[in-house]
C-alpha cells in the first residue's frame, strides 16, 4: 500500500478530506506524520525513497544521479552495513527543511538540529552535496509533537502565488481562496459574489476551479479594480479554457446593484481592521454588510467570510443576522494572523421570493449596464460570438 500526503492550510483539513474523497473515491484521514521522532536514525531505511524520488523526477523533469535504482541500492547497502560513505556527487545538491509544531517540552532539540541530522545521513548514503540556496532537491521534515513525516518538495515555489501577479495590501493566498470557495459548494448555474474582492483572487481562483458558474468580484476602490484587470490578463490563457464566467464591478459592498435573491452565495475576506480600517469601523460596517447581503442572497444561500475581528462579527451576527445561521466555523492560520472563518447558511425566509430571472440573466444585464457606465471589467469575453 502506498500512502499519499497532501498539505493544506491549517483549518481547512475538512475541505481537503472532502475533495480527496470525491476525486479519488477513497476514505482519507486527517493526520500528520507516522514515524516516531526518537527513532529517526533507525527509521531512515524504512522511508519509501523509491516512490518519493520517482514523483520528484516527474515533477522536476530531472533525474537523480544513477536513477531510482541507484537510490534503492544505496538504501539496501545502508540497511545491511549501517553508515556508509558514498562517493561525493557534486553535480546534485539538496537541502533539508524542518518544520516543528507542538509542545516545546517534547523536543530537546531545534529545527536546525533535526535538519542537520537528517541531512548528514542523506549525504553519507547518497553522496549528494548539501546546499542551502542552490539546491536540486528539497527534503521536508515535518515534526508534530512526537511524530514525524519525511517528504520531498515537488515544486520550487509555493502554490499560494499561482494565478496572481498584482498583489494588494491584503491579497489572499490562492490556496486559501480555493478552500473558501469550496466551502460555498458552487455548482453549475450558480452566481457567486465576492463584494470586497480587492485584487480579485477569490473569484479568479474559483472561476478556474469550479465550472459552469458566474463569479463576480466587486470593490469600491479604483486601484483594486486595476489589480483585478492585471490579474485577469495574467491568467487569460487559463481562463479561456475555463467553463465559468468572470466579471468585476465597481460598487459599494453595503449597497450592491443586484436585485433581491439574485446571488447564490457570497465568499469574501472581510477587513480585519488592521491594514485596512479599524475595529471601530468594523462595528459599523459589519451590520450594514449583513443586512445588504441578506437582501441579495437567495433563500438557502451561503455566506463564507473570513475575519480576524471575531468579536465585531459575532456581535453583528447576533444583532443584525436576520436569517443567517452559522453552519460551521474554522480557525485558520493565515501565516501572519490566526483568522476566524465562518461558514453561514441562510434559512428560508418568506420575505424572499424566487428569482424571476433565468440563470445569470439579471446579473449579466447589470454587468452590461455597468459596462456602459465604464464601471465594470468584464473578466473574460471568450470569443463565443
């Protein structure tokens, strides 16, 4: 049996589990690592280097010196005879990166100590040259409490930078955008809105991942829409192959130009009150947003929001939540902050009538009207004339 591991942002593990189960028809489990730390030297031979190296070669389109068979042979020799000194292989370099988490009392060593130990063993077995900057292969050592996981990195740059070229002051990582959009469960025919889109990273990522939908980004700041246009142009080739539509509109998130019950779900990154605005601003802004978004979202629609200002959000939801009801919440590690992500569903409310428009019709008409007023960036006319 071969075990495959997928990394995911802390707080979004359930999203990854659901996606893996749907795509691979298997029952994944949430967990990190399976090797005991105090057995690190003894467990090195048991690492499945063959599969890891083959995956690395496919991803990087490069072969390790001597190929996979050489790696296997050297590992067998190491298991049989213990520590061996392989001939130095100057043409191939590597580095070990260690990430640790958990109770400090469990670890009487530093991340550098662990990386140095594993790196020394790899150097003796394979003869690969350690190089912290100009390396060919990166070996990742993840330690969580008394468990460890050894992996090879398949990409030189983190995937969170994909699909975005123009970054604003609070641009969200693409990987996080995908997870948030996935919580809204977009299905063909849905209209999904990000009313505070900034550089458009959420609707862009969603349009590339979920087919048959209309994704709209809206922002009141002109520079934000300029960044949206730049990012659309950057992703143009991929967008042309997408089956979803994408548009950006200049408008106020608390005064949207959409009719009642015209939006299936809203996915957005709220201002934390740090780089943009303040906590005092949020206490006024959040209630206005909830009331307006309740107006435009369909019965049984969804709202997925992220904020660091949990107190202002929960107060607004308690006093002005209307038909919104919390389905779930997640504590998410955003690298610079620990944010609070809320997955909110709307209960059916008699005030909302079913939309009289066909799929996309009212929204597309609004987009065309905004085009006449030069307030909208059409995300991708794809040559369907």
